[in-house]
C-alpha cells in the first residue's frame, strides 16, 4: 500500500471518529484510526499522558506505533516517546533508553525519562547526574527533578547516603520552582526538618548532638504541619524540657500542637489527651520539686520547689496570679484583689491571718 493511500485511510478513519463525536461509533473509528497509525488517536485510545500510559496492551500499541509515518521532527520525537513508554512500562529499560536517547540532546523531558530508567535499574548515581543536568538546563518541569532528588537524599538509596541537609535544600528549591504544589512543598520540607531534628537530637552519624538546633528544626517542621514534629514540640512545651534541656513551658501552644498532632493520628498525642485532657484541653498537674535546669547555652540552674512553683505560675495557664493592693491596717491582713475578702475567699479556701497567699487560688 502506498504512503498516500495509507495516509488517506488514516485521515478518513480519523475524520469518522470526529464526525460521530462521541459514543460507540466514535470509539470504534478512533480505534481503527489508531491501528492504522494515526498518532493522535494512539495517544488518546491508549491513555498516554506526561510520563505515563494507562493501557497495558503493549504488543497492540507497538503494532499501531510501527504504522505511524511521522511528518515532522516533533512527530518523530512524540513517536519515540510513545514507543519508549511502552518499553518502560514493560520493564525493558534498555530499549526504553534507546528510544528516549534519540532526542535527548534537544529535549530535557527525554533526559528526565532516561533518569527514570536508571532509577528503575537502581542506578541512582546516573539518575542524579541527569536530574541535575535538566535543572541546570532550565527545564520548565524542574519541580519534578527536585522532588526526586529530595527523596534520594532523605531516604538514602543505592550509591547515595542519606543527607538531610541536602534533602532540605531540594525541598526548598521545589517550593520555589514553577509548577510546585504548596501542600507537597510543606509536606516534604516538614519531613526534612523533622529528620534534621532527630539527627541533631540524637547525634546521628555525620551530625554533632545539638539540642538547641534540634528543637529549632522540630519547631520549623511543626509550624508547617509535620505530625511527628507537632507531637514532639507539643510534649516539650507541656513538660518544659526536651532531652533534659529546659525550655519555657507554654500550655497554650502545647494544647494547639498536640491537638493538631492527635487530629492527624499521632498516638502519643492521643494518649496525652486521654490521660490529661478535660473537655478537649490538656490540664497537666504541677508537682513542684527541687530541680536542676539545663539551658540551651550550657548553663545550669538548681531551683527549689518554691521557685519551680513560681516558674509554673509565670509560664503556665493553670494558675492566675493576682496583685496585692493593700493591707488592712486594723486587721493586719492582706486583702485579695480577686475576691475582695480578708479571711474567707469566695473560691472556698480560708485565709489564715497574716499568711494570706499572694496568689488567689482561683484555678488552684
């Protein structure tokens, strides 16, 4: 059959599929046009998309693609992509790379697909090189390359050791690239920051133990919604320490972080609410005792139980301090500025002469 006759048949079948617009007749003629070698029909019938194809009728697809007669370089590149994707989906990365390499010198998308082939072969070193090359060349879909590189350095793969700082670097580049998805950017950045928090907290290989830096990364991860970090920061604020190092206790923030972590399914946060929660609010009991606090800058402070109580009063929410306005010169007793009484407090606690407390037991 001549090229002209073949072209006419393809055109007629394609025209018929468009004439019927939708329904069984349109699908029938679209399939016939694909079998005859109409590239547009092939891509539609077999479900081609960017970097994927949904159909698994691989032999049928190859027969149809072999009937395609490209009329331009763009059609030739598209045909090579379509054939390469069939081989890639079948697991034949060698033949897939051959197809993609035909136009890789002028098409960064083909380089990205070759990198996918190397990844499938567990050759992550070569994949990394190609991904960095398409980024350097200014590929418009660099966000996809950044995403892959982030995963390589976060988890560690064959030939590439985990490097959480590099994973964070690629997460931040993804967040600033065209075509990025905000929720994905927050997710991968949060995971990298949480891993860095763990690395500095426990002094993992390649990281010097630094609780201050660890806590900073945990807070950053928590602020963008990382569930593990939310639980860690929430418990730290609730207990007033992380890994034996003192931090300011803040029940308000602790409740917020732990509530969000619990909502996301974190078991530790759920157990905390079950143990200390009252109407959806964590109310932790205070049991002051003499304690030695270690601060982020390396200093230590030994505080008595009385000092600890006042620290809780200052940074907690369970107690509300009140000012002493004046003493009654006749009774020589302190007047409570909250309940305005001398001996008997409206909140059910008796004052005993000169020993009237300086803090109203409103929430005691």
